[in-house]
C-alpha cells in the first residue's frame, strides 16, 4: 500500500502558504501600527516642545488684543520650525508673506484702529511668519516690502537670536521676569548661539556672513576644548560671553541701540566679524 506523506500533499502546501502569507500580513500591519504610534509620540513630543517654547517666550512679543505672535515666539527656540513657508520656493514665501501681512493690515483697520507701527502692531503684523518668511521680508525678496517692513523683520530676527543666546530683548516692563539661562555658563551661551546658527533658515545659511560666523564660533569652541597651552592647560572662557553677544547682534561698544525694536539695527556683518576674530587666540 502506497502511503503519501501529508507534509507533501497539495492541501498542506496550500495551508502552509496561506499561513505564511497571513503571518507576513500581520507583521506588516504591526510594523505599520508601531510606526504610526511612534509618529504620534514624536508629533506629540514636538507639539509639547513647541507649546512650551511659545508659552515661555510669549511675554516678550506683545501684540494687540485678539492677535498672536506664535510663529515669532517659536522662532526663539526653534528657528528652523516651518509653518508659513512650508513647501514653498523663496519667491513663493515672499508672495505668501505679503498676503499674510496685507490681511493683518486689513484686520487691524477693521478692528479698533489701523496699524500704528507700535511694537505690539509690528509683532501682530508678522506674528504668523516663520523665520524663513521673516527673512523674505527682511531681504525684500521680490521687491514686495517697504523699508519699514524690512527693518521690522530684521529687528524681530535679531530679537529671536538675542533671546536664544540668553540676552533679554523685549518690553521693559517684562525685563524683571527674565532669567538668563546662561548667566554663569558662557560656554553654554556660545553653544546656544552656534545651535541657533545651525537651525537658521536655508537662505540665511547661503550668506557669506553666516559661514564666517559659524566657522568662527565653531573654531572658538574647539580651541576652548583643547585648552590654552600657554596658560598651563587652563581653559579660558571669559571671551565667550562677548562672542555670543556679538553673534546675537548686541552692540557691545555702547555706541548704538540695544533695542531690537529701535530704528537702528546695530548688526553690521563686517564689524561683527572683526570683533569676533579679535577675540580668538592667535593661531600658531
């Protein structure tokens, strides 16, 4: 009598194939589920981080009633955060920024009073522009912005950089509530300035001054890590406070305004780099 193994029967082969297919499908579904969960956790964490960033710095960007400056506030700790400029070319970013600002002008005019040029109104006018959109205004991309709008955008970008590196910039009545996170940590301040540079908008990073600033600060930190051989191996960190100050656009000479909302923006790139390079130890 011939006995055919059930392991080789067509029915068993079909069963095994079906079982394997089911297992593969289950594994794929589980992987997708895990990925979705991870994405949700990631997005949740990002939302929490963004919310915290906005909450902590909101007082320094006051706006008129009924309006907000969430994008400006977020730009302090997340300069690379994308909202208004998402999926747009730089030319499209400028068109979008122009429309957003025109809508804000109209909203203010329809409200209690037209745009006044006050700090509150400037913040409200550009309140939903991410840093890349601000840069489009500041650089007058497409020739769409007035000189006043350009200066306001530059001032706001400078304010973000100052706050990011621990230097107060905002309303005088809020200064008492400010706590410098790098008061006793000049190295941390310099690293914060470098991190801010690393996360600036793409167009900012194409500028020669960005590369010079970044390289100078990076070199300074590298030299600090190596220590000062001439000083017996002791590390010197005194110059880092001024270094980060200058990177944040602060006028350390005392000859200009330190108010980023003022008309004068003391942020000349050539002068800044001369000061930066003068601080660094001579290369042997």
